């Protein structure tokens, strides 16, 4: 292994892979190192007895950044796209309700009462909040669109995205665009109308070819071989600039010894006079040491905290504060004929008032082709999260029994399940709880005093695959500009 690189990226989840790939395409001498023997982090696809399961995210929104990356990699033909008309459902009052997708569907929907619908229409007349402190997603939603919509629409989707609790998540951190609409326009409705006008104006000024491509970019997408096809492709493009199976990774600064012009280890984190970083690791039973000009850490917050402990105790403490609740993912299969409810959508999310242990369920075999053998339905249930962490820690038999009995209740299933897989995360999705926006500001303030050192990951600026791709690409381009000037 070459013992000096311009940039070392630590962590080969989607953030680290995209960052390293972009740096390489920009001509930067980069090395990506990963503790595990595989890439992709929580993005894991696996074929089990003819079923294609996901042990992490089941799909991603087709954001501009994701679709541009797919096109650049030349893998557009490997995409699997969900039907953009397929509804998502909310389970409320022991019934599945399609989330309204238009004015007509909204008026006919029984998910909200007439009073609840009228309360949403009054949103433009609700005065904006003037307090500077962070507000919970639930409090924001109750204040702007009413209690019914907050409990039956917002809370389930918060659980679906973050496995989180809407009463604890910060709207400024978790959904900053919503908070900005109120701040900038005084109302969500006025803000969305203004944004729609801006988007229409932008489309009119865009080239016709680009305009034609735009409508397909907001669908739910995956790949024919599952979500892990993307990280595996990125890994292939990195080639020898990626090494896995690197344990006992240690990071420290090196100072320039003027007597012999060689780097020597620094006993403390003095950012005023260091010349390079040293990364020590173990691979194949052998200790290895390399130096680099810049370091980008792309590991989860707790792993990052351990890596930075020798560099900044304040940064370590801030990272250790970020909560990751436990989550269990249960993949169950049934004979299609035994399910009485038509699986004609993405899946369902459960309103908290229903008291289910299941946060939601993805109907994999209905969303994408090739997920299950003919005559079978593949369902993925998510259990636990911030609202009910103990449920995620049930033993396997109880976990399956809980998932099956609740799916029976929701979907009218008349047969026993075939257990395809159980995946457990003691630390699942980072929670952007109250205070997180301020925490991120403090982290970024500390990083301004730590030259040539960068953090990326889903605990900072968005938890979705699309968010991670966008931020990793931005950071890579910024680092490349700095190195080339």
C-alpha cells in the first residue's frame, strides 16, 4: 500500500464511497479505508431462497443528485423504478387510508375529519412563530396544520423516515425546508406556492431536453439487484483506492521535525503547526501506517467520536450526544392468495394512536419487480425505533410473532409467515432531536479550527441516501478546489 496520499477517507458507507469516487474523478490521490469486509454500510441487499431482501433502506427518492450519479456510472439500465402513482397508506382506526395525492383525494379521504381538513385550510392565517429556539416536529405541525394532521400524517412519516418520535425531533434540524418556509414566507402554504412559481419559471428557462428528463426524477427507485448495487459499483470504480478489513484504525497528527524534515507523531492536538495526518490500521494481522494531507471521516457519529478523541475532546462529546435508537427489520413472506388487502402501493405507516409495535411495512414485491417468486408476497416490517425501543430487542420468536400478528390485523392475512430474514440494529438512524441544529452548528464551528479535517455522514445534513450523496459530492468538490489552489 502506498504510504502517502493526498486524502484519506475513513468509512465506506454511501457517504464515504461517493466522496472518494468524486475526489478520484477530480484527479485527487485518494484512499478509502473501511473496517468491515464489505462496503455500503447499512445498505445491504441479499438474495435468500429466491427473495431479494434489503437489510437497510428499501429504496430511495430519485433525486437529481442520485440520478446524475447513476447516469455518470453508466448504470441507468440497472434501475428499478416504482410506480409513481402507487400510494402510501396510513393505518388509523384499524383501517388503511391512502395518503391523499391531490385536492380531490384529500376532500374524499377519511383519514382526517371535516374539522381536521378545514384546519389545514386555515394554515395561511396562522401567525408565524417568532421564538429562536428549536421546536419539535409535532409542535410545529400542530401549530401550523392542526392536531389531527400532526398525529395522523406527520407522526407516521417521521417514524418512517427517522424511526423517530415527532415530539422529540427538531423541525429545524430534521425538516429545515419546512421551518424555512414559515420563516421566509410566514406560512407553509404561501411558501409552497412561491416555490412552485419559482420552479415553473426555472423550467421555462431551461433547455427543452433537460425539461423532458425532469419528470422521472422524483420516483422511488432501487436497482434490479437491490440498493447495494450502487455502493458495489462505486467500490469497483475505486479499485485499488479502496481497502476493506481495516481494523484498529487510529488517527493522529504529525508535526514536521525541522532537524531531519521528517514527520514525527504529535503528543497532542496542536492545529497550529502540524504537517500531515497519520492513519494507523491493522489489516491481515499486520500493522500499517500511512500519512495524508487531508482526512475525511465518513463513519457513524459514535465511531467518529472514537476516531477524533485524540484530536478534540469537545468534538468527541458532541458526537457522542447523538442518539441512535434500536430497530429490528423483519422480512416475512406469504402466499399472495392469503392476503385479503390488495397490496397496490408502497406500504403503510402506523399512526401512533394505534399502539402497534410495527412502525410501518414495505410491500417489496408490489413496489419493484423480481423481489419474490411468483405467487409470493415479500413484506418488510420495521419494529422499535425511538417510540418503542424495547420492541426492537425482543427475541427472534417474539419478534416474528409480534410482526406477524400485527400484519394479520392490518392486512387480513390467513396463513403463517415464512421468515426470510431478521436484521437488528442496536444503533439505527441518527435522531435529529431538539438541540440537534445547534449541535451541528457547534460541530461545524469546531471544524473551522481544524484545518484539512472534514466530517460527513447522515448525522449532519439529512439521513436519506439522496441527502448523503448530495453532501458527499459537495464536500469532495470543495476539498478538490482547496487542494488545486
